[in-house]
């Protein structure tokens, strides 16, 4: 039998056997036998070079044609077996296609992250740019440059977590930032007015926890510096934020406050969502919850970053983020955000 006759005989045998196969395991044996590396077809292809030149072209083309035919017959058979199996499942009632599938767990953003994005959106729509800064900070940026030198009583209001305090020199002491205000300095060192930024991020304080205080929380800093900025711009911006975030009907209160890096300084509070201003555990019976400190940027702070306070003025604010969703949804304890209780977190 010459090579071409052998191919014809191989084709009849292979397709005949394939037609009788009725399960996937046997199909794999068939594949190895007729298309595998040691199959008659592969050996024939490899030994083409040994044939006389005249036969080589015909036998080569025939072998390749047969390989393509066997491969496509294999695919068709696989598909047919698969469909037959599915059909038998349905006919024997082994498969109920109307059953619901397995639930696929989908993650979501933490409520505090969702709130940060929402606040960012409100301020960016008012022309503010979002920037971020380091959580491990130098004493200089966290305190000194903000008019809070060593031994200043304002340091006591921000119980600080220090890093390697003893080892470092006085100028180079490191800490976990107690507020986002250091980014005012860092940004104004690099960028000169006009400027408008918000800075969201984590801050740390060595504090006892209660319903409204925790030792790691988030703040968002705001800073706007330009010619002719005044207190009305600060109040207008914060009123607009409160109106867009909490709605028209919530009450907002401004009171004088002291921060060494502003002059004058204010605090802003919103009426308590839990007791509707009557007084409860969350608001310490006052009916109000303080959400931010703010004021006009102190001239000394501007001078420190080479901005002339005779030409430029600015306002700044620092808002505690966790207290914002507490006010909006009436959440009575700040610790719920970090308790990892999915029953709480899944509500947002
Ligand atoms: C003031 C003036 C400016 O021009 C700019 C910023 C500021 C704010 C200042 N840096 C600051 O941190 N003030 S603050 O100590 O009163 O904190 C600001 C807000 O953070 C508070 O109003 C409160 O909402 C939140 N906060 C403070 N301690 C907290 C806390 N939230 C949760 N847990 C704590 N322990």
C-alpha cells in the first residue's frame, strides 16, 4: 500500500471509530490515538522528508487535509456529546434550569469612603481641587508652621501619637498627623494664589473613645487663598456645602472659636439628627453637633510660605468626616464605622 492509500485507510478507520464514541473520556483516547504526537498522522507528517520528491507534495497536502478534517470532526463530536448530556439531564429531571444561581458576593465602598467622594464632588463643583498628603508628618508642618510652637497650650487639645520622639532632634520630630491642616502649609509652599483645595485623609489622636470620639478618624481640610477673600466667602461656601449635603431644612450654627492658625476663628455645628435638636447622648444634651473648625488664614501663616498678607487673604476649614454621615443618617455611635459589623456596613 502506498502512502496515499494508507491515508485513505487511516481516515476511514478514524472517522468510523469517532462515530461510535459516546462519552468524553473515550473521545480523549481517540484524540491521543489519531491526533497526538505519536499518532500515525504525526509520524507521517514528520517523515515526509524521507519520501521521493514527486510524492512529497501530494502526500504532504493529503496528510494536512486529513489532520484538519479530524480536528474539526473532533470539535463537532465534543459539542454533540455535551448537548446530548445536557438533554439527558433535562429529560431525567436531574437539572432544574429554573433554580436560582448561587449568590455572587459583591463588595462595596466603606460608608466613610462614600462620604469622602460625595464631599469631594460638592467642593470640586465649587472650583476646589482635591489633593492628598502624608499621614506621618513632621512637627514643623503639624504644629510649628501653624503658629503652634512648643509648649503652646493648643498642643494639649490634640493628644499626639509621636514616632521616635526621643531620638530625633527638636526640629525633626515625627508624629501621626493630628489634623489635615499641615497640608495647608505643604501646598502653599509649592503653589501660590489664587488657590482652592480640599484635602481628605486619616488623622490620629491619642484619645479615649466615646460615641463621638475615636483615635483614628478622617478629616477634610479646605483652603482658599486669593485677593479679597473674606469671612462672607467662608460662610457662603460652608452654608452651600451644608445645604447640598444635608438639605434645606437642617439648622447650621456658627460660633467663635480659637485656632492659632486663623484670625478670626469659628466652629460650625449642625442640629442633631437623632434628637432633632432636643438633646440626647449623641449631642451631649446640647442639640448640636460640631462638625468643623474654620477661620481666616492667619497673616503669619501666609508670611511663612512667602505669600504677602497685604495682597492676599484666605479662609480655611477642617471637618470631621465620620460625624457627617452620623448627622445625616442619625447614627448614634461613631465606633460603628470601624467595628467591622457587616450588618451595619451593608446598609450603605
Ligand atoms: C480649624 C481652622 C482651620 O482654618 C482649618 C482647620 C481647622 C480644624 C482643626 N485643624 C482641627 O482639627 N480642629 S478640631 O480639633 O476641632 O477637629 C475638627 C473636627 O474633627 C471636629 O469638629 C470634629 O468634627 C472632628 N473630630 C475631632 N476629634 C475627633 C473628631 N472626630 C472623631 N473623633 C475625634 N476624636
